[in-house]
């Protein structure tokens, strides 16, 4: 079979931009961590915590997360289908539109134009840009899969397809709104329906953005990095279908103890607990693929990123179902425990697998070796320790906060005022900020390493010689 030619420049450009947005997300994350301990840093309306927090979450999930997934999908789909992209031109248009959308979103968010729906803050004109962007992206990937020259569809392609279709449905439904001006719209849903639709969207953003794409990446790059195939293709497919089926029912676990009907909450709770099985299907598949290869944890820096990544995914998918149980939720909901959970996923699971994938492909796209493996190892340790400091400090803070909120005097009055509980959290917020700084230093080293690798690039189009 003749060797296909793969489009590599567009993948590199997407990687470069996603790294830039990742840096913005992390810088703003560190900044808002310091604003929590020093409110004087809220120096102007557009520079307040309230405006910067959505900038942080959107830059993290969409700029860094989706930007990297776009790059990696464009990379993986060509190799898994043994064919070039259906339309390289469309991929270029996608890159311009992606950056234009992220910039418009960032500017409007800091100016205070937003819907107040978490992870869907952008107002309707930005929503329209996102819809066009997603259609362009999906059409190109789906058409490339249709014209593939490899009969079998590897599990990564299934996760990619699920995320493309899933995000489209979730986004369109939750976008339904009535615009009253260029910068203001009102949701088409009201009251508990609005909350229910919002968290059906919100939790499935976790499924379709922070779970399915990193799994696609993990399943592709683990065998690539170790040089041995995945333990069980069948297990990966069974886990895939059960995960996709179960996730869609779990959104209301964000609305436990609210006026949403009890049966809806119970359904969400049940499905959340059941989600342990398909999630751990992938975790076991990853671990069992390492049979006879565990020595690579010491020798191969890529494997370290990937195996720690899937380990955090495993812990996250045990902690998540626990949080979805009513009695546990009553304790930790609204506390700092939750950002601890979130950042084990975003900094541990999602970012670690993205780092591994970029380390794997970037030197290959440049036709050279990585500038420095010791620096990559240093990056690994800094982000690992930084993330652990972040999550562990927030879990302790969350338990302390919850205990103080629930403490009651013999006469039935509350033992602590709300302000007393806030003051007690300061040390933990300092520790979180420190963890954030360590993580940031790790990411700066990563960027330096990639930059130096790019500087060594050989001017060539990389031929398609790898096996998918
Ligand atoms: C079996 C899988 C999972 C379950 C059942 C689950 C469950 C939950 C629950 C119940 C909450 C709400 C906590 C509260 O506010 O009381 C939550 C929050 C959250 N989870 Fe998970 N989780 C899972 C996996 C993940 C993964 C893999 C990620 C990836 C990063 C993630 C990201 C988030 C985020 C971003 C929030 C915060 C939402 C907000 O803004 O309130 N979760 N999760
Ligand atoms: C060193 C890096 C980071 C630091 C210091 C940081 C810091 C923060 C802080 C202070 C908050 C507000 C927590 C609160 O409401 O009390 C937050 C929220 C959040 N961050 Fe980060 N962050 C970092 C990286 C990231 C990245 C890379 C992502 C996404 C890929 C991300 C996603 C989120 C999300 C989804 C929330 C909302 C959590 C919730 O509602 O419970 N963060 N972050």
C-alpha cells in the first residue's frame, strides 16, 4: 500500500496556540489564587476575581483543552485512518476561527458580558462562532474517517466521534436563549428546568471534553510510547459504550438537595455510582497494558506522564461517584473540596496526557529529537507536586470548612459565623497558591523545552512511515 502524506504543519500550529492559551489559563489561575488571599489585587472592575474566574475556566477547558484536542485529533485521525485530512484548507480556517473565538470570548468575559451559566458563560454571538467552528472541525474529522484506508476503527476514533457528536448536542440545547441585545440574552428555560439543562450540559462537558478526548489520546499514545499494544481492544470498546450510555444521566448530581425532583436526583446518583465500572475499565486496560513493561516507568518519561495521568483519572472517578451520594454531597457541596476534585482532573489527568502527547509528537513533527529529556523529567515532578499540593490542600480545607459550617452549640445555634470559617481558610489558600506557582514553573520549563525543540526543526514535511 502506498504511503499516504500526512498534514503536519496545521497540527504544529494548533499545538503552539493551545500551549499559549494553556499558559494564559494557568497564569490567570495563579492570579485568582492570590486574589483569594489578597483582595487588594482586585484593582479594577475587569480585573476582579468575578471577571477573571470565568476567563480562567474557559481558557483552561476550551483554549488549552479543546485547542490541544483539535491538534491531537488532526494528528491521530490521519494515522488511524492511514490517509491525509479530508480538507487541509478547512483545518486552516478552523485554526483562525478557533483563535478568533477564544479572543472574543476572553474580551467579552473580562468586560462582564456573560450568561452566568457556568462553562457556558459566553453570550449568543460567541455561541454562533462556536457552532460554526464545531461544524467545520467535525465535518473534517468525520469525512477523514469516512475515506479511511484502515478498515478497523481503533477505540480512539470512537471516543473522538462521541465527543464531536456529544458536544454538538449539549451545546445546542443549552444555548437555547432569547437575545435582547448584542450582549445580552435570556435562557429559553426557566427555574428548575433551566438548572437541570445547565447541569446536564455542565457534567457532560466533563464527559465529552474532559474525559472522552483524553481517553482517545491515552489509548493512542500509551501503545505508541511503550511500543506494545493495548491489553484488550474488546474491553476498550465495552468500556466506551457503557461510559457513553451512563454519563448522560448524571448531570443532576450537581443539584442534590435542590428543588429538582427527588427521582431525578436519585437517578443521577445511581448512574454516577455505576460510572465507576466503565471508567475503571479504561484504567485497568491501561495498567494491564503495562504487564512486563513497568520498568519503563523509570526509563521512559512519556510513560510516567501517561500512567500518572490514568491513575488520577482512576482516583477522580472514585471520588466523583462518592461526591454524587446525597449524604456525602450534603457535607462537601459548596466547599473547597470541589476545586480540589476539579484540579486533580484538569491538572492531573487531562493536562498530563496532553503533555505526553505533545512531547511525543512535537519532535517528530519537527524531524528532530526533544531538546532535553532531563528538563521533561523536571517538568513532570514540578507539575505532579504542584497539583498534589493544590488538591490535597483543598480537600483538607473543604473538610474543615464543612465541619465548621455544621458545628452546632448545645442550644442549637451555629458555633461559627460565616466570616470565622472564611478566615480559617487563608492558610490553605496560600498553600494552593504555592502549588499553583510550582505548576506554573513546570509549564514554563515545558514551553522552553518545546521552543528549543522547534528551533532545531529540520525544514521537511514529515513522511508517513508510522504504523497506526
Ligand atoms: C465517574 C466520574 C465522575 C463523577 C461521578 C463525578 C462527580 C462529580 C460531582 C458529584 C460533582 C459535584 C460536586 C459538588 O459540587 O458537590 C463534580 C464536580 C466536578 N467534576 Fe467530577 N466527577 C467525575 C469525574 C470527573 C472528571 C474525570 C473530571 C475531569 C476533570 C471532573 C470534573 C469536574 C468538574 C470540573 C466539576 C465542577 C463543576 C462545578 O463547577 O461545580 N469530574 N463531579
Ligand atoms: C496552576 C494552575 C491553576 C491554578 C492555580 C488554578 C486555580 C484556580 C482557582 C483559584 C479557581 C477558583 C476556585 C474556587 O472557586 O474557589 C479555579 C477554578 C477552576 N479551574 Fe483552575 N487553576 C489552574 C489550572 C487550571 C486548568 C489548566 C484548568 C483546565 C484545564 C482549570 C479549570 C478550572 C475549573 C473548571 C474551575 C472551576 C471549579 C469549580 O467550579 O469548582 N484550572 N482554578
